[in-house]
């Protein structure tokens, strides 16, 4: 039975007012939008990324939600090609196979033809299912000059124990297509001379290839008392297909001195002045990981500490320790210091260089991202919540990466040299969170 | 409450004068769209005085007010003033409309239940011993005289704050033509829309541990919002979270009550009654609010960002 009219009449009697139906609370904001502008800049003129992103959520009531993510990245700058520094000027054929570029003596060769714009869009829907379940499903797409990604994901969560415990399972599948400039280099083939537009560059195969990635995630969240939440995730990832970086190369060196083997371009041609081989990686990779995170509210200050361990069949094992502390500054301002430490072991097929006249390994890469490596990030975020409930924030972070080739892959003179100098990056982000 | 704590802080921000004070056990706020500081201070003072007057008169924590007098009589009749009589009439009507679920005599059950986030669950015998003291139907109410059975108590805790919001909002509307929002610990009402016909944007607190954003924003151009929730008041028992909403019929917390219910209605008292009655329906809270066809927001889940 409806009691509203009787209740409203009684309320008016109590308050001594004339009954009215004057309530206007319908215009609830429908969209919740997190937008951000990010600048990421590496030291020594390496990669720069300018990124604009927005995450929009629309609430349809009854826990039914649509999420949309949109981002545009503009990447410029240079990244290490994998070749080692030399006492002489080094010349390389550019990825297109049409041009050459040179690296001064004593410097780490960077491939400076790196310039790209990435566009990404994804959507996700979630809603309750039966009484204690929530389902979500999404699609994602991203595109850049030489790379396309499409992916789909599905997840299910269930609440237990008066909703103090949540278990979740998620599955994601992605198919990526790689279409490198100048075609796909044949694995461990030699970089040839630059050729004119009417010829195809040497040692190149099909124009594109693809890889498939399956991710499985199991999550457990437990509310531990009034102020503490624990989260544990187990993850499994299986990638297969073309996992090589088509732009990465390895230097071929003297097996005794470790110095670059010289090469002379064909008469009338321009091309590499050293012997460089395109890298080769296995066509599958399986990763397993565990992540644990604790959040605790100390009377308004929220501390979050997380640890991740990951291992894979490329023998890259990593540890990540990360922490954030949200400190209310009174009023509607807050500060959030952030620190992160990351460490990994080198992939089993990581090589600093390849020894001349030795049998070639099946797989080899000189990509520093697959070497022994550690990285530290420290940062600070400042946020302000406006009277209207919107929030803007500014975040500044410093990143320092230290990579070191394992001694057993170094040859001769390489042992005494600094092979991979540390590099730094700065991250500056402005965010605005608002409702429409 | 000591007299020293009864002060009003006035500050200016976003084109509004904001008055802050404490009353009824929580923070209270007045937002006034007024340019002139003395006029704003006058409105805030009127609202604060109204809140403190109602707190003094109807708080169950005082020993010198009408509620204490009624509760101390142990079976003797008490004649009450007109305002108290109106509140008792209202309580009697809501008791009837809710089939006995809303009951201003259920406060004695707090002797058994302490909702401080702790783990103590009272024994059934302890609750059963109190149940004979609960029940509006055992009260003799013949306006303006009320007679309680010995040991029974009444408590306006379920009405008082929302009633105070409505009274204070009415006085604020009489004192100024500027738009005013009166917010007593999350229960709020507005005198009118802001200048330029803009609504007041109001945040409803989330139920997450360490929530940073308001869980929901509501644009309120007229009327009131009331919220009932158990973010801070609950008992944790063998992994279960028991809401602070007690069913007077069996003396136990309502099972599967939402974590928080917010309702929009023309008055805060009206909205507050609907949130309380919805909470009392436990799993049926949403169905009740849908039947009543009122604007409502229900939060059940611990959302972890």
C-alpha cells in the first residue's frame, strides 16, 4: 500500500505548512568524467609523449554502468635501437630501408625516426546479475601507424559475507596486428644497405604479422574491519604470435675484444658501417603474477601499499613495490606522495651483442627492457575538490631506470665500459574530474 | 553540550557565505547566496539557534527537557506543549502507516545493542527482557497527555534532525530572499534554487572505506534530501555487518538493509521518514521506494576503486 500521500499530509501538519509537491531533485548528473593531460619526457632527447585522455562513466541506476575510455597520444623522440656504442661514427639503415642515419662516436645508437600518434577507444558495461553477482563486458580498440589492437574482456564478481568479501574472475582476449615500416625483418638477418623506392629492402618478409594475448585474472577483496581493505589478484597471461620488436637490432662484435665488426656498404650505396642483425624472440610467452594490496584509512589519511611478483617463461622475474599516501590538508585539498620500486631479471635470450663467427642462437634481443633492470619512481600529487564537487589535480613524478647487462653476456672490452647509462624521465599530469 | 562549543564559523567561498556549527551530535552547515555579510550572519545565527533550540528540547541525552520528563515519570501522565504534541501525533501516524515498524519507543533496545563498529551481540534473553518496554501501542496518548508504562522511553532521534532542518529552512526563508541550503549532518533542505535558476549540487557520501569522492551528486532546486546509512554505525558479528536499524517487533537489526538510502521529498521530515521506512524493509528497500514513486538513491555494495 502506498503511504506517501498520508505521510506528506502528516508532515505538513507537523510543520504547519501548506502541502506542496515542490521537490526538484531529478537533474542528477549522468556522466562522471576523469580527464587528464599528461606529459612524459625522457632525458637526453629520447621519447616524449603528450597524451590527452578521458574516462567517462555513465550511471544508469541500479548499479548498471557504462564506462568509456578515450585517449590520444603523440609520441616523438628516439629510443635505443639495441646496437652498442662504438669508438667510431656508426651509420644505420633506417627502418624503412630507404635512408640512413648516423650516431656519433661513443654514443648509444638511438633510432630517431620514432614518431607516432596513437588513438585508443574502449567501452565497458557492468551490471548486477542475480542477487550477489556483477557481470561486466567490454571491447577495446587502438590504432597507431604500424600497430592495431582489438580486444574483448568479460568479468564476473560475486559478493559474500554481507558484501565484505568479493571474488572476481576476468578474461581478456586481444589480437594485435603489427605492420612495420618497410616490412617485417627476417629474424637474425643482417641489416642491408639502403635501397631506392622502386626496390624492396633486403632481408624483409611479409608486410605484417599478428599476436594474440589471453589474460586471466582472479581477484579476491576482503574488507578487514571499518578502515582496511585487502585485495589479492592472481594473473595469467599467454601471448603467442609475433612478439619480436621489428625495429630492434643487435651489434655483431669481435669474439675476443667485444668491439663492433666493421662493414663497408656496396659501391655507390649507403648503408650500415657495422654488422647488425635484427632481433628474434620466441613466438610465445607465458606470464604468471600475484598482486597484493592493502588500503588503510588512518582517520582520513589513506595509505595504500601494493606488491607484485611476476614470472614468465622468458625468465623475466620482476618485483614491484608501490605505495601511495593520501593526506587531507584540511578544507578540500589533499596531497598524495607516491613511490614505486621495480626490479627485473634479464630474459634468457638477452644478449648485449652477438659474437662474430659463432653459431647464432635461436633467439636474441638487446632490448634494455629485457635486461637486468631496476626503476624508481617518486612523485607527488596535489588535488583540490571544488565546492561543486569537481576535482582538479596536478601530479609531478620522476622516474629513474638503471639497466645493466648481466656479466656473462659481455665480451672483452665491454666489461669495462658503461654499457647502458641510466636514464631519467619526468611525468607531469593535470587532471580534472567533473560530472555532467 | 557546553555553551563554549556553540559557536558559528562564517566563511566565504564560491559566491556563498558558509556558516558552520555543531548540533545534534554532528557538523551542520548553512550555505547562503547572499552578498552582504551581516545579512548572511543573521541567517546563519537564526538557523543555528533553531537547531540548538530543538536539540535542547528533544535530545534524549539531556535531563532537563520534555523528553526526560516524559521518560522519568514511570507510569504517571504528563501534559505536553503544542510542539511536542504535534511530534507525538506525527509519530503515532507513522507508526500506523508503517505497521509498527517505526516506533519512537524502540530506543530502550539500545541498552542491549551498541552500534560502535564493535562485535558485541546481545543474548536473546537480554533482548526479550526489553521487548515488553517497546511498542507505541502500549503508550496512552490522549492529546495533550501522554502516559508511558514504567520503564518505557520515547526518543525523537528518528525525527528530530529532519524536523529541525525543515524548521530552520522555513525560518531562513523568512529571514532572507537569498537562496539558502540548510544541511544538518547530511539531511538537508533548500529555500529555493540558486540565482539564475541553478540547482544546488549536493553530494551523497559514499559507503566505501576511505571514499574520496561523493558517491553521487544530486542537483536540488527545491525540496529536501535525507540520508540514512550505516557507514559508521554498525555491529561487526562473525563476519556479518549488522545495520543500526532495529526492528522494534523482534528487537534485532534489520537483515540485508542497504548501506545507505537517500530520498528526495518536499520536506526533510518527509524524506527522512521514507529513508527510515525503506531501511526497515531490508531487502525490500528498493521495492518500497519504487512503489512510493519517490526519487531515491540506494547504496548496497562496498565499491572499491
